[in-house]
């Protein structure tokens, strides 16, 4: 079946909506929403992803998915049959829904891993490194995630979903993720009970201690709720966007590589081999001497401080 990745149509829409949001913000007194240098840095990385992405997707996604699909779903008497004995999935409408649900489940764990494994965080921190939350930030994507993202999705063609279907569902997921990056969409009632929304994604991009590593979902918020990473936006919390250890630069190369440099510094100063491994594959913020803290350690300390001082309802990052 010949299918087109929806991102082909999404790119011009991305540009149009960014321009629309810039115009709206500038004409409604929200001049702080966009910082030109920050937007240009995000745009540079977005263009880079648009150029590099298709090249690697052909090699790592389409070829990898096709190979996996063929390996686990060989032709048996002219019928594509999964190695577990059932007929591989068709293009029926309900299979599309199942594939999108499987994509959403995979996206949750891919996204969560990017926050909890430091070497993956080094690639993903690019997306969080802006102090601004807007549609321009949505295209601020690291270039190195492309190298390993398809590996998380290999189980889907192995299970019997056609590779083209998986690629299309990935594209639909990306379209949904783009539009989440706006402060102009308020809470939406019952929709909030099912879907990952704009206010939930504001939580995800905040550096407030209680908001760190929350709301990793794609379309849905059910997996965040099941696995304990969901948090609603509190209207009383003064949200501060970005990351605690910012690159403090608008240079795209610095933004793309700064965390890898920090990992290398930590690895060199570690004496034990196990510590070196933890600085690479452990959670961001882990340190052998307690000089820096992981998110879980920060949140545990924050809760202890709240118990000692009940009036401290929420954090206000410096």
C-alpha cells in the first residue's frame, strides 16, 4: 500500500502557525512569548532535523522496519503470517486505531527514556533548552534522537503492523506533538481526562521541581496515569520553562552538544568504572558524591521541605 508520511504536509503548516502565533502575541501584548535569537536557534535546529531526518528515516526506519517485518512475518503459501502463527495485520480501520494506540504506548516509553537515561537526555535536552514555550519551541528538535528512535518501534512491525502504517502513525503523532506547544489553549474540560493537552505539555516543559519528568504522553495521558508520571497544571504555580542547567547560548551547535560535553567531563573525573557507566546511562543529575541530584532525589527533598513548611505550596525556580 502506497502511503505518504503526513509530515510532508505538516511542515508548511508548522511555519504558518508559528507566524500566526508570533503575530497574535505581538498584537496582544505578549512580546515576551518569542525571543528572536531563541526562535532563530530553534528554526535552525528544526531545518536541520527536516534535512537530516528523511535521510536517516530511510536508512534506520523504513529499511529497519521492512527488514523486521519481513523477518517476523514471512510469506506462508502466499499469505503474510506472523511467526507466532496468526495472519499479519491488514489495513482495516480498526487496525489503524490499534497501530496508533501501540505508537502512543511506544512514544510514552521512548519519551520517558529520553528523560531518565542521561545519554538519551543529552539528545533530548535540546528540545527543552529554551526558556520560552511556543510553537517555535516545537520544532527545536535534537538531531541525534533520529539515530535511536526507530529502535523503540521495531516491535510494532515485528508484531505484524505494516511498516508503512507504523511510519504514518509516527507522523500523525508528531503533528499532535507540534500543536501542544502553545499557551493560548486553556484547559478543555472532559478532553483533559483522556488526551494529552496543551496545559499538560506546559507542565512537561517546566523546570519547577514538582513538574520535572511529568506528562510524557503523546495523544493520550492514560499511560502517564498508569505509570505514575501524570500531573495536572496548577493555576497557582508560577511556571518557569526550560531546564535547570541551561546551555546559556543561542548557538545551535552549543545547544546540540553541551550535555554530551558535560557527560564527558563527568566520565573523566570518575574513578570507578561503575561510576563512569552511571554518568552515561544513569539518570540525569546522578553523581557519585551527591554534588548533583536526580529528579527523584530533588522531588523527595522538595516533599520533605513541604512537610516541614506546609505553607510552601509549590516551588519558584530561581
